[in-house]
C-alpha cells in the first residue's frame, strides 16, 4: 500500500507533535516515530516533518523575537496551537528554501480555518504576510548581552548564564552557536566480526558517503543516507554511536577475560563497545533500572552476536544486595544526566530541563558512584561519564567523590588512552575532561577515570 500524504498533513502532524512536546507529554524523537507510524506519513515526507519539528524547537526563541515584532497581541495571549502554527510557518519561511513562501502561508491559513474560526485565519494570514514584507528585526536592538545571545542562538537565558559562569563567556557563546549546527553522524564498526574497509565498501555500495575518523579507529563518519536498512547494520557489523561516546570505552580500556560492570547501561551502546573491544571474551554485566530498556540491551547483544553481555534489571544503588564486594575489574557509570551536551540532536532538552533537574540529577549521580564503588576490585578502574555540559553533574561529582574516599585517586593516565589531538587540548585535571559541542565532531561529553588503590 502506498504511504502517500500531502505536505498539508505533514504540517498538521508537526503542529500536533509540537503541541504535545509543549505540554511535556513526551520526547520529540519518540513522538516523531509514533506519529510517522500512526499517521501513515509517506517516507518521502519524513525528512520534511523531521526538519520542521526539530528546526522549530531549535529556533523557537529566535522565531518568537521575530513574531513579537508583528503580532498585535503579546504572544503569551495567543492560543498555544496558533502560536506554534506561526512558529513552524516562520521556520519554513526563513530556513527552508525548498518550501515556497506562499505554499507555507496558505497551509497555515487553511489549518487555522480548520481548527479555529475566520478571525484566527485572518490573524494568521496578516502576521505571516507582514513578516514576509519586512526585513528581519535586528538582534542589535537587544541591549542586554546575555538576552541578545539567548535570542540569537535560541537558548534559555539561565543556561547561558550557567555556562558563562562555569566555562567563561566565550565558551558559552561557542557552545550555543555549535548547538545550532547539524551533528556529525557516526557509526562504530564491530571489528570483532568485520574490518573497517569491508564496512566502508558495503556502505558505499549502498550509496552512502563514508569517511574514516582521524580519532577513534573503529569510528566512521556517514554523510548521506539512512543506516537502519543497510546490510552492514542488519548483519550486526555496525552500530550508530557518537564518537564522544566511543571515547568512554577507550577511557575504561577493558581487557579480554575481565569482569566488567556497566551500572547504567541501556540502551547498551557502551556495553556493546566494551564487549567488542574484549573480543567477546570475559563478562559484561549491564544493569539498567528500567526493564523495557534492558530489552534493548538483549536485542543489541543478539544483533551484534556478543554473548558476554548480560542485561539485568536493577537499581545501581542496590547492587551490593546482588554482588559481592570487589567483584569487578572495571566499572562504568554512564550516569543519567540532563543531556545538555546533545542539544544539537535533541533540541527539546534545552527547553524542558531546569536548574532544579541538575541539582536532583547530581545527587543521583553521586549516590550511584558511591554505591557501586565497593564492587570494584583493588587496583581496578571506575569510569564516570555523562553526555552533559555542566560542572555540577560532572567535575563536582567526581572531585567530591575522590576527596571523600581515601581509596580513590584520579587516574593520571586517562589522557594517554584518548586520541592525541583530543587529549592534547585537555589539561585541566589529568583524571577528567569535558568535550564541548562543536569542539571536535562529538556531542558534549564528560569523561573521568578513578582508580582504587591497591
Ligand atoms: C546515559 S543513559 C546510559 C546510556 C548507555 N550507557 C549507552 O551507552 O547506551 C543512563 C541510563 O541509566 C539508567 N538509570 C537511571 N537511574 C538508574 C539507576 N538508579 N540504576 C541503574 N540505571 C539507572 C537510565 O534508565 C538510562 O538508561
């Protein structure tokens, strides 16, 4: 059966998704996949729907600045669905060359008529046409520097202030601009089963543009094309993974025959990488608190033929009930975090996360590290990582832990295991480092390594 839908339905679908996100009903990626299936969106329309949804979220603060210049009423007094419809149409007018302006505006007017009344469609027509007739308002009209950066890069002010205080104003600005750029798509080659060259050939044969990474050996950048239906993916030769995430396994440096605990493991990206590096010899215990997520670990292990990975549902803070002291050679805590390092991929995070979330998460992160520490053998290594950019969830968690635990010392050899160019930039403390978005081709990641004294 043909999966045909007009682009009009694409915009309505985008409106529905954005409204649900605004009401905090779900994450954008889950809602998108759900809507594509339920609404039977044609595969040809999926890229447009994805672009409108992510782009509108990414640029919403900047778009509101533009809309405010033309709206007769303050935006807070406009119904949510009308406001979002304006936002997504302005996104198309500014950023999508392939959508003709009149088509985008006509669709918005039609949707307004269908969902509202004549007054609303008239208002929609009026604001969008006056937006087209005038030049874009200048950011320089905003006098306060942080407010100006917040509007231009479309970030909440509290977050920019936090980054500026923690990493300096220049870094805060570069993170915010980097978050507006497209992320690099990378895959990890399962070198246990296939060579990098074979994977490159296979992907290229299927029309994908592939390039070797200069940093991590098993990493390939994929420029064009969808990976999910490729032979390499179906055969379990590759996994989709950010290169920063691959560095975490390099930091842990698991060896064949060892016993490894991955305390926060789902969906299993790092557990699989660990098992691949161990050539499937040894044991990887992969814990996650959510049973539906542990299923993903089982699925991945099966697809990649990694029999040493054992997924288990448990709370990492209670593992002492299941495992003896000093059971593991190495432990990975890839902690639950605010995800502020992956805004490029998941822009809704910058609007949904609040400062209170950071405080709450940092307490959970500390308690997980403290709970699993006794399970590490003497002389063993614990790696603590997050995909966020915030000292309270990162540097503060590990420095407080090392200060309070006599047996713990920072691993001053960490950077020797990280590829040269990346490591040479990271000198603040030899036992941990922060990767910022836009710095290399990775997401924002924090990686630290702690040793247990003999
Ligand atoms: C950053 S994600 C892990 C990503 C994973 N390491 C990977 O590379 O695919 C953090 C995970 O920790 C899990 N989690 C949160 N609290 C936990 C707890 N108390 N014990 C175990 N897992 C927990 C979450 O369900 C989530 O899947």
